[in-house]
């Protein structure tokens, strides 16, 4: 494993303990994912604006766009690889982390073992991740946001 390989440098010095701390609970994992999806402010996944209402009163939705004509509602998962998944944020965050820090890719067996999830769930996660290459797409905005690990966030496509 080359130390200077692109995309790997961020892993230097990160211990398993630190990774466990990063995703200590659902709120922390959700925050980590949110930081990757929305480094600044939450953006509407349909039109791309950041003129968005946060924490709306709704059973399942958390955000509402103020600029879409129908003021569409959405969540952190909307239009991402996580959409429609019942897996917890901790699992997604760990899976994304493992995936993005393994240049050779990661097998569903390894996700299954390391995340303690069923083989079907692991396969589902990996399948989706491969299709989207872990990129959270912001349709309307016409660009994609990578889920990068570490401070130098990868905003290119
Ligand atoms: Zn919108």
C-alpha cells in the first residue's frame, strides 16, 4: 500500500478508535454524512437552492425548499444512495468510509463481516454504492457531490 496514493493520504493516523468515535451514534453518523453532502448549507435536491427550511413539522420529512414551486420536502437521504434504505446512518457512514478508503474496493462479504449486517443488506449497499460510486447526486443543481473522507473534500465529479 503506497502511502502517497491519491485518496489515501487522509487515512494516515486515523485509528480504529477514532473511526469508532466518528460514528459513535446515529446523530454523529448523520452529521458526518450531512457534512459530506452539504458542506455549507442544506440544498434542495431538486432545484439546488440553499433557500431551505430546516426541521419542518412532518412525520418523515425534515427539510422544505422555499423556491421549488410546490415547496418540495426532502431529507438527507433524498436522491442519494441511501434513499429508501432502512439501514441506520451508522452503517451507511461506516460503509462509505470503508468504501472510500479502500482503493481496491471492498467486498460485500467484508461489509457483511465488519458492519455486522446481513449479507443481503451488504450486497444491497455495495450494489448501490457501485452504481452511484458513492456520489450523492443533486439533480436540479446539475452537479454531483462526492462523499469524500477527510478535510480536503472532493467536490469534483
Ligand atoms: Zn427546490
